C-alpha cells in the first residue's frame, strides 16, 4: 500500500537543478499539468514567466529534448529583467550549460536545448518551418497573433523512438488578461477542449512583496488594475465615446407619462451566423426598443440573438407581436438588391401587416454613433433596467476602440437616428420633431 510520502512524491512535479526558485503551489499545478495546451494566466507578479522557464527546464536531462520560449518582440524578450535575461541569470553559475548569446540557445550536458525567439513581423513564424519542439512556451501570449500560435502548434513533435519519445508534448502560455482570442481559447473553450487554465494570483508568489506591488498598481486605470491586480479576464477596456456614468438608469415604474407626441421604434441590426469552431464569435442580431419624447430618448428593451436566418426571422416576428403593431419596425438595410429583397421578405412573410421599412445607413459607425453619444453625455438618454443592461453598458463603454462587437451600439444609434429624423431633409425633420 502506498504511504503518504510516496503519494506526495508522486504529486510533485518533475524538477530541474537549474531552477533556483522553489515553485509556489500554483506554479506546481502548472508544472504538473500534462495536457497538451495550458495557460497560466491572470494577475501580474503571480510568477507566470518564472513558471514558463521552470516548465521548459523540466526535461533538460533528456538527450535531444528541445524547448523554445517566445515573446512577441525582440525587445520584450531581451531587455534587462525580461524573461531571457532571467533565464541567463538562472544558468549563469552552471558551468555545464553553454549559452549562445547570438542564437539565444542554451545547450545542456544531455544535449537538450532551450532556445528563445520572437514573432514580431507577420513572416517571422516562417523561421520555424521544419523545426521540432517538445515544449513551446509563449510569454504574454495575448500579444502574440493567433495565426502564429496555431502555426507553431504544428511544430510540436517528437520522434517515435528514443528518450525524447517519452517526453510530453507541451504548449505552455503565460499572460496577463486581455479580451482577445486567448480568452476565448482558454477561458471560454477550455472545459470542452481539454485545454488547461491555471489562474494566477499575486498572492501566490512567495518571491514578491504583494502589498507594495499592489500599491504600485493603484496608479492604473480601473480596467487595467482589475486585470493586473485581480487577474480578471472580463474587465473591459474603456472606449472613448460613451461614459457609463452618464447613462441615466430608470426602473420600469419610473417611466414618466409620455406626451401624445412620443414616438417609438424597434430597430434591428441584422446578422445571420451562428457560432462555429471556425467562427466562434460572429456578430449578433440586435433589436432596440426606443421611445423619444420631449427631447429625451428612453431605451426600453434590447433583444439579441445569434443564429441562422430562419431562427432570426422567428425571433423578430415574436418580438414584433410582443411589442404590438403600433411600434414601427425599422431595419438596417444592406446596400444593393439583396438588402432590398431581405426587407421585402420580412414585410411580406415574417411580419406582414406591421409597419416595417429598411433604412440604408450612411457614413461609418463612429460618425453615426456621435449624436447618440452626445445625447448620453448631455443626460438625455434614460435606460430602463433589464437583464440585458450590464452587457449593453459593457459594449457602449468599450466603443469604439475596445469592443469585440458593436451590434448593440449600431442598433441603438439606428433607433435614435430614426426617432430624431437624422439624415432627413430639414423640413421633414422639423415636422418630426415639432
Ligand atoms: N516561486 C518563486 N519563488 C521565488 N521568486 C519567484 C517565484 N516565482 C516568481 N518569482 C519572482 O517573482 C517576480 C515576479 O514573477 P514573474 O514570473 O515575473 O511574474 P509574472 O510573469 O506573473 O508577472 C520575479 O522576480 C520572479 O523571479
Ligand atoms: Mg511575466
């Protein structure tokens, strides 16, 4: 029967005499992971970069083992204090390791190699054509292109026989959070794909004074701070057009009594793809129900769906019946005959009898969003609390620089432009607003 000591010994990750730092508990979890893909991600200072070096070193006793660690640019890789610098300090006192400072390769007594590389330009990955590694590390992987990541994945190989055939193939990443493909690949898809995500926290690292480090993070903007201090992958970056603090929120029963001049619209921004492995994050179809009265816009409801055409049609029809026939339906109409045909299809077969029309948009999204942004900044937009609100505010406050999608912004600005007669000749517009 196994005793505790042998069980504990079994749980210990394989270590290397070249590593001067004793792994923390989370670093051990990362080192003990045998899944092909793993991400150590989260707070800055959690020991992620060190964990990559530790992982690469685990098998340097195996003849012909080959590992490589990447950063996006040469400067990121080679500056004093950066990951390669740390590595050369680690091996500086080991007489049996030779370091080639022009090729960035360390060779160990067994013949194993650890090299370093960067992927700055879009052609850089081609330097690794034909190369074979059993370990590929990517530090600050959120800065690396997804294409380069996938290409290098194909360089993860080992021969069928010999000592290296016993070494696990490992793709290992480390990064502070960022809302891009890395989040999708490891946080969203990890569970269903067998990829491993090890969350990193500042407090995990015995080699850092967490309190003084935390102090130094206080100067960052709140979004960046949530990422670096708490390792929050969902904290969104702020865009420059909408400030969520300026949006006036109302409970449903706080809606004022409207004047007879109040106008309403359900404005749809259409999309027609559902998520697929090749296209995991397509646009949404979004419909905003907005009222306009006495110069104030009220956002009453936002509906969104991500599906193929037929399901989208059912969804829009259902929404039309819920809103009632007194609410006009407007849709962003794509240019050309296909756009016209689609509106016609809706008018005849999806919501027959409703007041539906297509509206062709002019100008770019940012220009179109300006009047609505100004109305929000002036305190003239009231938003009724609904389950969709958080998501809606996230998108607006990230627009336009930092949001992965702008369908909710498009839909709202479409509704606002329609209700305020923007884009119409002055005389017609005056009649609308009178
Ligand atoms: N297990 C450890 N023991 C001692 N010091 C560590 C350990 N892990 C990391 N460090 C040190 O803590 C500092 C921050 O670690 P680093 O790997 O750069 O964090 P991250 O990449 O998560 O920002 C570095 O100086 C590193 O050498
Ligand atoms: Mg790091």
